[in-house]
């Protein structure tokens, strides 16, 4: 999820702070998810996907 989150966020030209604000999360938490320091719950996954305008599966599906 960390790689997909970072890639999609960059594709949409959002900062961690902007994404965090849209998803009602902290920028620190978004950063921790992107570094794979923490795992996101299903609820948080949904919040992030909604904020990015993507399906939750796009965040967890292995790309490449």
C-alpha cells in the first residue's frame, strides 16, 4: 500500500498535508503509512481512497 499511496498522491499532485486534510487524518499518519511504518485499517484505507478519488483496491493491489 505504501508504494501505491505515494504514487497515486504524486500523480494527483497532492502533498501529504493536503491528502491528510481531505481524509481527516494527520499528515504524520499519512507519512507513516507511506513509509510502511504503520498499517492502515480498512476504515482509514477507505478514507484515503475517497480523498484520492480512487477505489480502495487501487491502494492495495500490487502494481507492475
